[in-house]
């Protein structure tokens, strides 16, 4: 297995990161963006939808984190059982 932190790979990733950062900075400076202003009535019209979307995101994230933590606990338990059985 090759070393994932080899100097050649790190240099390549550094160059890719630098080129990407320069590109993003250039686009940020060069491209004009017009900001749309909404009247207060339109800006506050959809807050209930945003609140429902927030609740949905929190539920999905909580469910995903629960699955991840449960899987980690199961893997640790399996590794512990395997380790105990190997010592005998």
C-alpha cells in the first residue's frame, strides 16, 4: 500500500488547492452581483415554510447521527468480542 501522505501527493494537492483558491478569489472579485431587495411583506411571507424545512433537516440529521453512532457501537462490541475470543 502506498503512503497517502507522500511528498509528491501532498505537493499535487497543494497545487490543486492553490489554483482553486486563486480561481474562487478571482471570480469573487471580477463577477458583479446585484442584490435583490424584497419588501418586508414578501421577505416574511414564507417563514413558516422555512421553519418546517428546519425541523425536517434536524430530524433527518438526528436520524443519520443515530444510525452512525449505533453502527460504531456495534462495531466496537464486535471488535471487543473478537478480541476477547482471540486471547483465550
